[in-house]
């Protein structure tokens, strides 16, 4: 059985294309589309698999798009368990404007899941045997799924003896923190929303992260800072990863690539600093590819050599 299990309550097919220039009304002739399996946990699983990790994905799927999503996941060689839904699996799409280098991202809502469907995802996680080392919950919740979904998943992971890592926002994140998790991966905006404070400098960012750690809500906070790099904060240490000099071609999947590389490194026994370094390199590596390709290991390891991790 897999060392890492990912849970994606709101998966999608990610479609990406490009045009010379985006203008209103006119027909826009696009490049050939690229379709990738998507949704936070699915993307994390894709990255772990590429790095050679042992991973399995759990997700709900429905309709023709759900069948395509399963085929795309199969094409990447990712073992998965699915809960069939009546609702059609959603699609997202992004369009890159070649003349400006700008990318436009359109995220469609998931269709409501029935109680039996979202509960089936949790039951599937609970049935995992033998138990994984890590469970990763990632992505938004579709309509019909309660805010405490990830809190329930964290409780199940705890019962399995697995560490629960979470990348989400808003009420689902708050509820999960009330239960307690191993790791969260907010960006600065999300951390400000959690604390209700402006958090204007690095000292305040570390203090805010430690406030949740000291309260017993989380063990590790990985704070994404965009062009300013990232912070990793525990009770004992705070580390900063400086930004890497890459020319972004796409903003899609950097956070998922970060988390996928991070949990892969932890699962193979790397310490936190090593895992943080690889994760930072993988997040930057995702930026250099157009569309929804995510991080490739050869790019991540090349950037790994340039990644500086320093104590705060």
C-alpha cells in the first residue's frame, strides 16, 4: 500500500490553451488544448508519483468528465480509489495571452455532492490498509460538503496513525485546525484571514504561525509568499526559502507542486530543512511550464542546487 494517500473532494479536468491576444466579441483562435487531471490532492499525487514516491489518490468522480479524469489519472500511473457520483466532474480552464505573457484562470464550481457521496470518500479513506504514513487533503469543497469535512478526514488519519497535511482555506481550514493537523500551507492572504491581523513583516508572519502551533492546532506551517519565497515554521525553528530567479510561464500548480515534493521528501526520510528545500525548488519549477503541467523532477533538482534555506 502507498506511503501517501491524497484526498480530493473537488477534483477537475484542467484544460489549458493560449491565444495571441484576448479581446472581446471576436472569435479567438486558440492553440491545441492540453487536458490534465486536476484538483489539489490529484495534483499532489501527480507530483509525488513523478518524483518516484508511493502514492494513492481518493476522489469522487461522475459523468463523462469523470470517466475522462480517471483515464488521465491512469495515464500517469497513479493508483486511485473513486467514489462514483451522480454529479458530473467539473472542468477548469486557463488561457495564456502570448502577446502579454498574462494568464487568465477560470475556476468553475463543483456540482453538489450527496451525503452518501462525500461520506463515501471518508469511508474509503478509513478503509485504507495498511495505513499510510501521510494523508494529504487538498483543494476546495464542492457544494453539499460540510465545512468540517477535512476535520473528519484528520480524525480518520489520526486513527490510522498517519500524519494529516492540509492545503485549503476559509471555514474548512478553520474547522480542521480546531481538530488539529500536522501541517497547513496557507498563503499570506489566508494567514491574514485566519488571524484577522495585517501581518506586515516577517517577524509578525512567524509569530502568527507560532500562535497556531502553540495552541496545539498544527505542528508545521508552510507559508507561501509568492515572489518573496516561503517560510517554514515549527515550534523549534523558522526557516526562510529565498525566491528563485525563474521566468514564470504559468501560475497553475506551484502550491500543489510544493506540497507534493514536500510530502514525498518526508516520506523518504528527509529532515524538514531538506524537504522544505526540495519543495521550494519544485514550486518554482512548476512556474516555468505553461498550462497545468506542474513540476518536473529534473527541473526541481536543478533548481534545488540554487535554493537557499536560512534560519529566520
